[in-house]
């Protein structure tokens, strides 16, 4: 019992620490980095974190079940490429957008099929589809770009509410995040997700159909990545096969930074959103300092490793401390 | 996959059947690749005779040499049930480091370049291994992080500059193209790496321990195998080989920028997996990984000769990964079923 209490307090303190660090980064950057605190930059910050936040929502579910989906960035790229070529073919944008989301869901279903029906390790499967989907994106669109999307849509995606600092697209993001949060933390589905991650066999004995659950998580992950691909394309008004290249790193880093355990069974959605904000503001501040995107990846990569390394160090230090205490005061 | 390794074949009762069955499985996988290679080469050659020209074969062999060196390292890590996604970035970092070294010191002999590349790679591998071993961080997380971090270091260091072939000493560039008795140096080095790794994995305790760890880490620990030490050693070897591949890359292409080897990790994982190295660990051989590297390079070269959109290459790499792990899984399921049936009869 004390162990679970301990774990709870550790989790809470991790979440709190992430929020605290985020606040510190925001405050320091507003003071020290020129233009960081402007409302215009605030809008850009939110627009930048949008695709990562969106994809991080289903990724949280998947990592909590103890699996992973590395193919999200490629799914985003493939839907963007398909969106471009369908637009070129003369379809209306109102037809293309739902088609792209369905395409994402199908791509996710393929991942889900390999992981849950063939019971293959999700790491290997999604490395395979990472290559496959990105390759197909280039096959569909080559290295060109499609740019002439309808202005109504592109200006809505980049626009703000009442010309204030809040981007229009934040509204659907908040709605989707709320749905994901409620499902994860307040429904039987969410409990099933945690149970599957904590112990798959036990979860199955408890009557949770873990295979079916995971399959649908991959479908949702693909669909959300497809939606992110649509928004990405509209935001930059450019459908390209290399759109979103490498953002799986930022997504996984944000999720783990948000306190989700890579071993499954632990994590909260508010924590993940805090992780996304922390990562995005850090990147934004550094970018304003003229740090290149590639050099930024050093920061993201290190944060990814540290977000798993730090809890491990803390917990092994605690274990060592406890052992020493027990050695000093023998229990019997 | 571990089941297939230890399983005697149904119906045979000789003591040696287990071993011969194992051999058959590997033979099946390896002869499958060889068959695919023959069909692919024959078809491509009938479409375009240029495919079998001396220059084309040379290009394939040189490309295979670099990929095979990387695939050997990946196979060693994967056999221990880990993965090293950072190899492409380590290759890039080592290639840039060695390129700068040779550009600034044109008098240095080639062996120094090789050792420098090995050293750069070994440091990267050591870092990966230490994080996995002492930090208890899963290899996926560590090497996904260092995949981008090492690449970032290359960009930071290069700062947009590029090392051009005309700035590199002729002896170094010559090493990339020269041959001994008709065999290019790069191929000789790759074969040497393959043979050494193959022998150690097959016949030395150090190698067998890696298989034991991959089959069951807990059992290996209980059997007194120093799992932590061996894990970091596997990452060290993989990093060092990626560094070596970086030197080969720089010598072959002459032009190196910070992006060298971007995305190679996918080809390397594909080569190992297609070659029969199990993603669950505990099974596979570096020979298979080498054959996988050859197959991937031939596919890339055939696409160019057949005038097929080069962009198919990456999609094929992904499809091959899925195909290979899917096929392994189906074989494993079938073998388990066959074993159950046999056991119920006995």
C-alpha cells in the first residue's frame, strides 16, 4: 500500500515539476528572449504545438498500453501528399478532408492488424510502416508541392479568434483533448487502457479484450495523424511528401516528458499536454534565438532520454536509501 | 523464434535432428533471399543488359559493403533483444569527423582515418550502451533520442559547410575506389567484419551469451551471464561499426555534409530483419544480415536501371520489414503448433 502511495506521490510530483518547469521557461523566455512574449509569437507557439499536441493524444493511450507508434509522422506525410494529389485531380476540399482522415484510419488499422492479429512487436511494425508510408508519400507526390488550396480554409487555419491571440484551430484541439481526457480518466475504456499496460494477461483475465482495444487505438492514432496532416497542409498551404518529417521524436518526447511511463500502465493526459507546452515553448524560444531546427533536435533528443532516465535515477536512489535505512534499523 | 532454434523436427528422432533442423530453417531463409536475388538479377538483366556491366556490379558491391557493415552491428544488437536506431546518425557524424580530419591533415595514412572513424563510433556506441545499461532506459528511447541528437551535433559542427572531394587527399579517395586483386578495399573490409563477427557469434562464449540474453534475459542473468556488460558491449560494437561505415562512406562518395546517412537506420533494420535476425532477439546470423544488405542494394540498383521511380525504394524497404517479421511470425506459429501436435502423440 505504501508502495502505491509512493508511486502516486512520485507521479504527482513529476506532473507538478513539469508544470513548474514550463512556467519557469515561459517566464524566463518572456523576459530574456526578444519577441517571445508578444501576442503574435503566442499565436505561432500555439500553431506550432497543435500537430504535436493532436498526435500526442492517441500516442498517450498507445504508450500507456505498453506499445508504441513510430509511424505517425509518416502517416501525416502520406495524408498530406494524398490531399495534394486529390486536390490536383479536382476533387472538392469538402470531400478530400474526410477522405484523408479515413485514409489515416486505414493506415492505423494496418498497424493495428500487424500488432494485434499477427502479434508482432509494435516497435518493429511501426518502423516498417514509418518507412512504407513515407515512401508511398513520395511515390504519390514526388518531391514537388501542391499549394493552391482554397483561401477560406487556409486563412481559417492560420487565423485567430476575433483577431485576438488565440488561433481558431485551438478550439477543435481543446474539444478533442477533452474527449480523450475524459475517455482515458473517467470511462471503462480508459481503465482498460491502464490495465492492459500494467499487465496484459491480468487485464485479459479481467475480461478486457486487450487485442481489440489496441487495434482501435491504432485506428484512432492513424485517423488523428491524418487530421494533423490536413491541418499541417492547410496551415502552410503546401502539400508535400516530407511534411512532418521526424515529428515522431517530438511527440514521443512530449508524451514521456509528460510523465507517461514507456513501460506502460502509468501517465495522465494533463501531464502530457504540459509536456507538449514545455517542449513547444522551449523550441520556440530557441528558434527565436536563431538556433537551427537540426540543432534543436539535440535538445528534443536529450529531453526524450532524460524524461525516462531521471525517474529511473530517482527511484533507484530511493531504493538505495530505503535499503540503507533498513540496514541501520533491522526490522526484526 | 527461440522455439524454432531448439526444436527437433517432427518425425525425426536422431539426436542431431535439432541441430540440422535449425540449419534448415536458416538455409530456408538464406536460400529464399538468394532465390529472390537470382530472380531479380535475371529479370533486370533481361530488361537492361547495363545492369550486369562491370561498373554496375562494382557500385552494387560498394553499396552493399557499407550497408553490410552497419547491418552486422545491428544484428549483434538485435540478437540481444535491443535495437540501435542511431546508426545512420553515427555514420554521418563519423563521416564528417573523418572527412574534416583528412582534409586538414592530407598526409595522414588511411589506417588513421579508419581508426578515427571506429573511435568516433565507439564513443557514440558507448554512450548508447551506458544509457541502456546504467540508466535502465529502453534501447528504443535511447537510440531514438541519440538518432536526432547525434544528427544535431553533425549539423551544429558542420554549420552548413560541406566537405568536397577535391579537398580530400587522393590516397583517401583512392582507398574508396581501389581494389586488391580485383576486389575493392571496401568489400574486403566488409567481408572481414562479417567473418570476424560471424565466427565470434557462432563459436565463442561471448557470442553465444548474446543469443542466450536475447532468448531470455532473466534466464541469462540467472545463468551467470553478465547481461549488463554484454549489452553495453553490443552497443559499443554497433557504434564502432557505424563509425567504420562512416569512413567507408566518406571514402566512397568524397562529398560529405551533415546530412550524410540520413534515414540509413531504416535500411539497416530492414537488412537485418530481412536476413532473418529476429526482432524478439535470440535468433539470426550476421550472414543473413549481410545477404539482406545485398538484396536491398540490388533492389535499389534495379529500380534505377528499370527506370522505376526511385521513390519506391523507401516504400519497398518498409514493405520488406513488414513482410519479413510477418513471415517469421507465421513460421514460428506453425512450428509451435507442429510441436504441440507431436508432443500429444508421444
